[in-house]
C-alpha cells in the first residue's frame, strides 16, 4: 500500500521568527514586541494579510488591557484577526505553538503570530528618571485571556512569604545537593561547572543580554558583584529580569507557506506535550524531581514516534533548549528527560535565562525562535530534530515541543498525558497550615536568603509531620534566622525542626 499523502493544509510549520533587544533608548513592551513581529514578517511578507490570530504572552511590565490589539493595529493586521493574551507562565509560548499546531492539523487555523516582550530595563529607567509610568492604551476593550490560570502558590506558601522564584528554586537545589552528597559550597562549585557552557552560548548570541563567557569560578565564587542571593545560589546563577527583549514566531500550515512562496523556510512541528507537577510546592513529597517533565517528555517522544512512523527518542535530538531560570530547573529537567547535564550537544541554544536574559514569561519564545533558526540554517543532512521546553511558576506547568527540518510522515501529533497527570496529582501530600501543639518534623527542603551584605534574612523550610502532612514554616525569631544562616542547607535535609503551635513557625531541633 502506498504511503498516505499528507494534506499540506494540515501540516503545521514555524515559517519565520524575529527577536529584538534594546539597551539604550526607552521603549514600551508593545513597541519592542512590534519590532520582533516586523522582523518575523519581513521573512514572510506574503502572510501579513493572512494572519488569523495574534497571541501575546503575558507581559509583566505595565501595559494596557489590550496589548495584542495595540500590536495588531501597529502591524496593520486585518480587522478580523483574533487578539488574545495568555495567563502567567514560561510554559505558555510552547503551549501556544502546540495549540496552534493542533488547530492547523484539525483544519481550523491557517496562520498565527505568537509574540511576547518585556521592557523592565526601560521601566526601571523611567522610575529612576522620575518619568511617568507607561500605562499602555487604556481605552481599549480587554483582549481575551487564554491558558491555565491556576495560582502558583496557596495559603501555606502565602503564610510564610514563599512567593518569589528566587526563594523557591533554591529549596529544590538543596534537595539535589543533599541527594548528591554535597554541602552548600561544593554544590556551588558544581553549579559553576553546569552553567559555564551556557555563558559560552550566550556570548555568541546576537540577542543575548550578557554576551560574556564566564568561567565556572566566576559563576560560583561569591564576591562583591556576585553575592549569594539565596543558598546556594550566587547572583550569576539566577534568571536576569532586567532586560528589554522581545521575540515572535509565525506558525502556519505548509499550504499557506507555499502560497506565500516561502515553503523552503519551513521548520515542521512534529509533536507537543504538556503536564503539571503538584501545584503547590508545600505538597510535593520530593521537591527535587519533576514527574510532570518526565510524563510530558515520554508523551512528546511517543507522539513524535507516531509522527515519524519510527521510534524517536532523546538521543535523536541535534539541538535543544532546556528552560533554565535556575540551575535546579536544568538538573530536574535533565534527570526527567534522561539527559546528562554535561551532554555534548549542549542544553541551550540561547544561553539561558541568567545570561541570555529572562524576559518574564516570554523567554521560551526566544528559545523556539533560536531553535527553529538553527534547524533551518542549511547545515547537516537528513532530518534534524530539536526540542524546546518551557515551564511556569515553580517547576509547575510544563510544555515541550519537538521540531524538525523535514515533514513528519504521520503528521503533527499531540502527546497524551491524561493518565500520567492523574497519577501525579495523586501524589500530593496533605498540607497543614498550623498545629495545636508543638511537633518535631522532618525537613523536606530548606534554604536561606540573604541581604546585600550577606546577612541571613529569611529561612523557609518545607517539613513533613509524623502523620505525613507537610507544612511550609518560617523561623520563629531572629535567632533562628541567624542560626540557619550558619547551617549547611543540604545537610539539614532529612534532619529535624520543631514546628511550634499556632502560626507556621519553627525552631531548630537540638542535636
């Protein structure tokens, strides 16, 4: 029997991308996003008037209620274009691509533009110069909102101010260090080795914020300009949010690309998959692993194997971009996907959020733009495969995508994680928000965050009670904070604290 002929109207491709960066002039997110969109459209001029939908990734910098509508007007898109914005999450760019690919495969979408930006440098500069805050267009009807709008933290985390990524991801890191048998200083050295290849990639990327290669020692050694932010992380290990960056990708059917005369630029979307870890960090029984990345990865490659009509796995990848807001995210993804952290293919095509830049929820759009540019660069032969991953909140929401230089014989496939998701949800521990009497609890995860002068300023702990419930607790007083500042965090994992009655507070157990 001859092979089935794929309908080009239902074969999704990334046909163009654009990126923008601003280091000098003051810009707004909408202005910068429009630059990235124009850059993408310059490579696909025949598609400007055929765009069905404009999706804008949630913008942290102040904008009006309708940034997508504003950009559509700036780009002179048609009046029938559907304008929308996403909910919070670095997973949303890849989710948008997979959703678009599913709709193209179903025959309900032809061309869509996905874009995002942050102008945090400009926002801070306006404030420093006493200039009015940019408000965006306030007289427009709000854009439609799409995506998973579940919060990233619950009452337990809120009660102990465990809300900022820079305070949460170190919890995971100290679990990883404990598992590896390293103390805090040894883990910092290991993280310097992990992240230095990322700086090399960023140094060569034209849209990276820090185009400077750094040694492992420069990353890991605490200094006046590289202070310890939250144990064990130095500043150079954390996502950099102070950039002005934007990116856009144009996704369409192969048929639309052919009609525009640019089909030779097509990078094919083979598969996509999503999954969610236990929503709240306090309820995770093992904060050092991501079952959801594992589930999404397995579904991604199972779907890709169906698309390719042959087995496809992580070893077939040529390029990849692993979401890298903090080193713990990199390590947890590598473990879940079966990758070595020193994989010779490299774990990033941009340089990662600490070095390329972390423009809010939109980093993954840069990853996809760069990855697809790599796959269409004309080098290599045969089918070249690349993977992009994105995550939202605290290693919580995950979206993975597989891209290729050639069309998938079986068409685009969306991975199914329904069964795995139910199993993940079932692992959540019950959470206690307070106790009637003091109780000794086992430390599941812990960290210390520090002021600019290195003084311990906070020390959140996730602890497990004897009945299996878990709690997020903070130090009972300043003496406990100071003592935690002198305590090796990985060595505390598995140890004991005494949780007090009433508010979620703890003291160190006597040793």
